[in-house]
C-alpha cells in the first residue's frame, strides 16, 4: 500500500541522506519526496511517499524516529488530509495554436506563467490525477510537451491537529475534533486561489 | 552519566570558560564526561589532538590496528557499562574502525569514535588520506557528526556521549577536521551540555497494557521469560529476578543475556536458540506465554518464524519501538526502559504456582543432560567443551570471559555458567571474528581487578593477533585460551551438516601459538590432553603476566544441539550418541 510520511527534520547538512538511506536499506523506492522550510525555525518539513506493506508503516515510522535529526514523524495513512503537487509544463506553441492551449489551461484551472513566440509555460497545482489529466491531454499532440517539472507531493492533515512532539515543543495544544470532510472532495479539481 | 559528568567537569581544570585549541577541547570534554581511558592510533589528521594529550589525565592505549581500537572501546563499554572511546586518524585509520563500529551497533554498545579529517578547505577534494567517514559509517552508527569549526567540538562530543548512552545505546562517530583541531575557541563544558533529550512519542507504557500483561501472566499455565541484553543495559537484573521468583516462571536467555540472570538460579533454563539446549527450545515451543525482556527475537533465537512459539501469547518489553512486531507479533507491547516498565508491572503481579510446568520442563531434560559432556569422565580425547567447563570450574566462574566468534563461542555459552552481568563479552549480532583479543584489552582496562580470559578459535585469533604486543606494552594480565582444531570450525561444521562434508577452504595452517606468544614476551603452554588442562589453567592464572594456552582439541567436533537455518525451534539436530568423535557413553 501507499504510505505518506510527514516529518519535521533538523535543517542541517546530510539530514536528507540519512532519511533517504533508511529507505535504501529497506530496499523501498521513494515515489515522491518534497522538502522545504516549516513554520519552525531550524526545522524543515518533508513529505515522503512510498510503496510498502501495510505492517511496514509503524516500523518505518519508528525507524525514522531513530534518526537523531528527525524531530517528528506522522504517518498520514488514511487520515483526512490535503495533498497537492505543483507542476511546471513547457509546451511548444506558436501564435497560431496558442488559443487551444489557453482553453485547456482555463478548463484545468492552471496558469500561464511564461510566454514566448515558440513556447509557453503552464503552472498547475493540484492532486496527482488532475496534473496527470492535463499532461495526458497535452500529449495528444505529439511533440508539444517540451519539459515537465513536478514538485512531488505535499501533504497536510485536515483540521486542527498537533502531534505530541510538537505540543511538547510548545505548539498550540487545544486539539479540536476533526471536522467532517467529504473524502470525495480530496480528488475534486477545485483549487483555492 | 548526566549530573555525574557535570560534577566531574566542575571539578576539572577547565571549569570556567577558557580559550583552548580544538585539540585541547577534545580532551577537556572527554575529561568532563568522565573518560579515563581511550584506545587509538595517531596519524596526520589527528596529530594536533595527540599533541595535546599529555596535558590531560587520560590514559591512551596504543593499538596495533584501528579495528582493535574500536573493539577495545567496545569491550571496555561491555565490561563496565561506561562509554568506550576510540581515536583514529583520517582515511585508512577511520575505515579500519568500521568493522568495530558495526560490531558495537549490532549489539547496542555505547562507543564514541573520534576521527581526524583533512582541513575543511580541502574536504571533498580527495586530499591525502581523505575519506567520507561520516558517509561510510552512516548505516553502522547510531549517529555521526562532521565537525569543521572549533567552537562546535565540545557540543558535538557532549551530544555524542548523550546519544551513545540514551535509549537503546549505540556507537557514535565524531569526525573533526584538522583546522578545527588547530583553531582556538572558548571552552565552556557546562554551556556545551545538550538540550534535554527529545521526547519519543512511540515509547508507550499505559495502564491498559500493564493490566493486560498482568492478566496474561496470571492466566498462563506454561509461561517462559525470554531474557535479553536489555536487562544489563537497563540494569533490570533485580526486577527480572523478582518477576521470575514471584511467579515461578522459568527464564531462557539470549547469548547477550547470559549473566543477566544467574546461571545457578533454579529457574534458569539456559541459553535459547540455535545452539540452546533442546529442553530450553522445547519449553519455548510449548509455552502459552512468552515474556520478552529486552530482546529482539533475532533469527538465531527464533528459527523459522512461521512455526515459532505458535501457542504462546507474547508480551514484548523493549525500549526500541522499531523492534516491536518486527519479527514476532506482540500481543502486548510495553515500549520503554525495561527496569522502569518492570517496576510498574511488578506491583500488579501476584505469586503463582509454577510447579507443574517446571516439572514438565525438568522431565524433558532427560536424555540431553546425560549426553552433556561435562557429566562424562575423561576419555583421553580433548574436547573444547572440556576446556571451557574446566575453565569455569577453576576460575569459580568469576572471570570475565571474552570470546571470539564460532564454535568455541557456543561452547562457552553452553559450559561457562555466568552468574553476573557483564561477565561475558562476546560479539552476538555481527558475529565479528577477531573481536576477542582486542575486546579483552578493553575489558581488562575497564576492570583491572577482574580476572580476564580470552577464549578464541585458531581462525579468529589470527585476525587480530597483532594486539598481543598491545597487551605487552600495556603490561596487562590477560589469559588467552586458544581452542585450536585446525579448522574454521563453525564453517566446517556447516559444511559437514549442509554441504556434504566438502571442507572447502576451512582447514587452517596456524603458527605455533606458544612460540608466537614467546616472540611477544608472553609465556605459554600447549595442552593436548584433558589431564593437562587443570595444571595449565592454574599455571596461567598464577603467572604474573599475560599467558597463552594453546588447546589442541578434537579436530572435527561439532556444536550440539543445533537448529538448522530455516528450521523450527523444535527441529534440532541432537547430540549423536555413537559417533566416536563426539563425546558419548562409548568414551567411558
């Protein structure tokens, strides 16, 4: 099954190697990995997606905790959460056939972020399936896609959720129950601005 | 070590913040952490540190190979419970440590290794004797540091000591660039103290779990306590004993658990697993409850997992959450420090009658006990089991025994009966040949008043025999028993059992070990018959200095009983009765 781990790690040289090395040792391929600054100074937040057996989840989480630079790990599993990915797609487009792509971008609620006489760049944020959808449509014209750059997945639990670790580190502690969420919404092609 | 270390530091010479070189900071921090002995080998990239050593009250043992330094630090830690420290230079000095570091990692031993590295300006340029030792040791250390600034040395070293000892202990490597050693910074031991250890959310001992465990114990008819290395690491000897005695539950031990529960205790069954006695493994297979205390269900202990103790519920008390449900599914997992967990559990446990179950186990000993070598008179043959049994008898079981890896290690585990924790020093998880001689130097350094015996095979002994001169240079009284059968014995045994006696590359030519010892200025004796064992051991014990005994034992003896790899715990190869090479009633 697919596992999604969200971890806070110290922002130091070599930390990513330690995390990646753990999966290498277990012979588990990392499908997606995004890292960036978090709300906490000195801590990066990463989202890691991998394929592993259902039972492996706890042990991977426990093994991640054993890394000294890992401060907190959340196994998102089936919990209500929002997952997004960013894609930059450069396509060949001349003034003659641009209009068609503009329509596509409109339908997929993407954006044009660069435009030249021979190409344009589309920025798209959304769930994986939506990005795949746009790419698929663009591929209908052979040779149109010049480059694709995808960020990998970023995941955040829905509702007010703070782990015991972050609480111990002084995060807000009034944990309210999770609001009822229609899980179908997860896959809806609706984007916030 | 915590407050103790801080007290020692405040008594140390550098109690007030003082400008020191990085090299001086290394030693001053070690002094602050209570270190009195280190094991190492100098070289270019660590020379500033060595240059500063004479100013500090730390004894340095010069090793003959850096692998020896890591094993000595490991043996020091295993024998004393303190952190062992190894020092090496960059490049080959650092890579030579790796086997020793991995040995400590697999057995959860607190070791701090300090390596020099090239100057930070040339890091990553393939400079002379440069290797990426933090990269190389990443999977075999609990954590490691690359320190390139003088002011970072003290905090990194103090954190290294904290990490090495906390939770499930393990080795930590601190790699310090030469310019960091040469630079100057204010040394403030107190200010370098690591912040409180991060909370571990997966440590989990709750009321419900404790109640469930107590209930399982209350309702069990055929329970067994599985006693592991975690008992001595946690200092839970009294609590495990209290649990066993109150409930009359028998105790089976892992190899690294030996000594954590007294061998002479009536509830002690002995070692479990691949070379455990049949009745011990049968008791586990027939148990309805296993109480695993600080052990990790290693494959050498469980045999084939699918058929391991299928009738038993399992209570797993363990400090490392990653060990829970790894090999064996726990019905109740109490994830925390063993001593603390047992202290919470014990008040919930009432006395129970274990007579029927203990009688069943005792009855199953029958045949195996009869064939046990120690119960048989001298047949004229010299068997390793005789040697080990006599060593135990003649030392009254009070020596620290440091073994190498192989057949002799298993015979030691079977026939030397350990009463005290930390009296057996052996490489369990990694199974590192060449471990014994250097680890014994570490053990003797840590506990000079204790009698220390090395038991090694002729193969493993030759892997690190160069450390004989370290023994001489340090003037250590270490007794060495080589169990010499002219083979890489355990491999030969596997070839005998599983490879149709194809003894490929296992017959072994060795030097005359007594002459080799003599060349080092160490006295020695060769022993060929059982009747000579007692006088030889006595001579070794009486000699003022180190002594080597070369026991020329039966060449094709095997360790029995044995679970073949991939077989269930109850499918053991038993002691044969009629093979003339194997001790049997025929030898009478």
